[in-house]
C-alpha cells in the first residue's frame, strides 16, 4: 500500500513536470506572436529590392518577410548569414539576430535577367 502510494506520487510529479515545461514553451511562442519580434517586409522585382537598405539593432531579433513581384530572386547577405528565396505569391521568413555592428552588403543570389548584377542591398547594424 505504501509502495503503491509512492509510485502514484512519482507519476504525478512527472506529469506535472511535463505540463510545466510545455506551459513555458507556449509562453515563449505567444510572446513572439504578440509582436516582440519586429518584422520587416522586403520585396524584390527586376531589378531592385524595396527597400534596398534596412537598419537593424545589434542583438535584436527580427524576421525578414521576403517576397517577389515578378520572377524568382533571392536575398543573400553573407556577412549576416542571410539567404532566402523570394518568390511571387509566397513569403519566406528569415530570422536574423545581428551579432555585430557594421554595414553588410547583400545582393540577389538567383540569376533573374540582364539587371541581376545591379540588385544591391545593404543592412546597417547599429548599437
Ligand atoms: Cu535577381
């Protein structure tokens, strides 16, 4: 009888731990959904990005929402590890948390026509 009661207690404790953990996970998710993470929309079209430069804060997470008005492009910013496809009718979310300040050059990473090489982008990261 005493052993049985002990087992029940352990089971209850484990169940509580699981519930407690998933509760915390949900809090984190709803915190992001509540708008703590800034989103920035970036559109590509032949042959430019709109906007063509953005300013981010060091260590602050943002979500880039990438899309295209015409053919497939992509946004590549090697210095910040950004690489996302940009397709008409689709949005690609790219999460970025800049680890350092500076100006980081980006470009289109998908050949999209004669003006492809002119598609430049700049990310300014400030403190
Ligand atoms: Cu392009």
